[in-house]
């Protein structure tokens, strides 16, 4: 007999925590697959407060949310509050059967974009000098 629900459909405190922990491991695995080999779940499971949910992206404070109904502003406030000096607070979030989305403040997005654009200019200049 086929089940009409999944284990993620239960949103009790224990299952909700387990779902969050699975998502944190999923993100850490995705980060490692993209070359951030030190990515792992943060220390929140050992009782430390203020740590990122996933660590290993230098300069980024990762708040991970795996829920169907997310209060995005509350999640962003938590990321801002927990981020250390010099870290950009970012919320990685996803619903069932959906891809992960990333949310950040506009001014932080521009910081990243300007750095990317500056690196691209250097890359383009290096490529032109080789031609």
C-alpha cells in the first residue's frame, strides 16, 4: 500500500528538528560538492547559541530553514542577530519538492556583486593580455 504522506509531513518538535538537521546536512553536502570542503553543520546541536546552522563558507553566516511556511523577515532577523562581525547574514530556505532559495539584504547582495564584478574585470583583462 502506497503512503499518501512522507515523514516530513509531521511537524512536531522532534520531527521538525530532525527535518532541520537533515536540511543542514544537505546544505553542507552541497557546499562541499562546490569545493567548500570544510562545510559542516554548525555547533547548535551541542547547545552553543549564535553559531551558523552550516559553517564553511568564509564570510557568510548561514541560517538554514526547511519549512513550508517561512516568516522570512523573522529568519533574516535571526541571521543578522547571530552573524559575527564581518559576516554577511544569509537565509537558505526550501519547501518540500522545491529547490533551495537564498535570501539576503540588498546592500549585502551588492557587496558580493561588486566583488564578483571586480574579479571578472581582472579575469577579462588577464584573458585579453594573453590574446
